[in-house]
C-alpha cells in the first residue's frame, strides 16, 4: 500500500469546502484576515453619510468577537504582518462564512417558493398542453374555413 492511496478517514478531501477558505485560497494568513475583515466591514458599512470605514471596521470586529485594536492592526498593517492570532482568524472566518450563508439561504428559500408556485400553476393547467392547444386551434380553423367556402 502506498502513501498516496485514498484513506476513508481522510479529512482533507472530505465534505464541501468552506466558502471562506475557497475565497482566500493561496493567500497568507494575514491576507486572509484582512480580506475577511474588509468584507465584513463592507457588509456592515451604512454609507458615507451615516458611517465611517473605521466605525464599520470596529463594528465588524465586535460582530466577529475580536478586539478593535487587533482589527485596526490587521486593517492598517496586514501587508507587514507575519502572523495573526489563531483565535482571531477562526472568529473572522466563521463570521465571514455566516454572512455568506445568509444570502445563499434567502436565495434557496426564494427558489423553493418559486418552484412551489410554479408547481401549483402547472397542476392547474395540466390538461392544457401545447399539443392540445394546437389540435383545438386546427379544429377551429378548419370549421371557419368550411363555413367560408360553404361546404
């Protein structure tokens, strides 16, 4: 048995990938933290008349459960940082994942409702197929033509 064979309990290839990890593939840990923090701040920013980016960053830090000072450090110095605390990374990643799931869940709910309504509409018009309409139209047309020619 070689070491490249598949193992049933292999966790690397098991299950769907987190969206947060897929969006930041190939980035360093400070870059990932910066990406997740900036994305959260964009979602929480209420516009230039109401909010500043610094307050949106602090709101994102509070939302993710990290210290605002750590968020400011990531925000300003992510290019120079070599390391980000693991707890900070996990908190940012999980909150980013949660924010990504909200619109996806809403879209799935909308899609299910649309399919349910489409199913009701299709059931109400079940007997009216396209071929049935064509046959009825052909019958009606032939009777009109016969009436015109006096047959």
